[in-house]
C-alpha cells in the first residue's frame, strides 16, 4: 500500500530518485485486518500525503507470521480467563520484519493502558520525521512480552474497542496531516484546536453572510485585520472551560 518510492535509506529518510523528494515519514502497521485501512489511507489527506511522497504506508498482515500450517496467531492465557491473546512469536517476528525495513522507526503499541494521545504528542512525532511501526492488538489482548520491543504505548481514550485498528487510524491521521505540505496552507495546523496544548479554535464562517436569520459577526466582514485578530483571540476557548 502506498509504496511510491522503492529506494530507501531508513537512517536518513527515504529518497525517491525519480522525483528527487525526501520521503518525510514511513508508517508500517501490523494488523490481522490490514484491509480495514484501505479506505482511510487511500482517501483525502492521507492519499495526498502519499501522492506528494510526504508519507508512505505499509500494512503488514500479522497472519503471515503465524505458527504452523494454520498460521496460528493466538492462544488461551496462562492462569485461565476468557478470550484469546495474541502470541508473542508472531508479534515478535512481525516487528522484527518491520525493523529490517526501517531500523530507526518508533514502535508504538495501541492499547488502552497507554498514554492518552494529545495534539502535542502528535506534533512531536510528526516533527521527528522518524518512521513508525504501529502494532494493532486484537481479541482479549497480547502477550505482555512484546513490550520489550515497544518504545511507546498510546491510547486514544478511556474506552475499549474490539481492536487497535481504529486507534491506529486516528494516530496516523493526527500525525501525517501535520507534515508540511499535506494540508496545503502554511498556517492551517498552527491555528487548530489544541495546537498550543489547551486552546480550542475560534468559530469560523463562510458565505452566505446570512442564513435563515443567522448572521456572520460584523467584525469578520469589516476588513479590519486587527479587530478580527482580537475577536478570534477573545472567542477562542480553553479546553476545560
């Protein structure tokens, strides 16, 4: 998926000799259901990032690293309990495979036990220009020993989903859209909600000036940039207000 540049130097970023552009970020996603990512990663801004060689996505099917003829990836937990756990061997092999492609990549595990994803962290990862290897959990969880290969555990909220695929999509979108050139406008990401860690973006309006009795604030139509700037500051809100 999205393999636009074939010549890679993971230590310095990927270089495309055909277009003379340094690939900003390579993201590898380990999942039992890689087909879930097709629509998200090949649409809108994620497609644009690939088209402009700013990001490259590769979905790795965990089943390919399963054990035996049946490609087994899960087993019952020691000590009893409901559900199945992803086994350590397939997870370990999949991460090692991804590391061979990009040895300096940050390995992230999507888990409810991880640190809450916030805009500041998304900005830090985006600006690092390091590759990402994202592990998507499934079933009841995963063998804890995979943590030995993980650099960071990330959660998107205090709730439980059936797998790590949706959280992985959220993480990828939050990071890739911040790569310069993806959104287009140079200031687009700077004025967004939480860009400073706590402030919600001010209200915005476009044509028509009036719709069913609802009018655009006069100050936004004034052409006075100083007044507009003050109005926007005044109408920005703190996240906890």
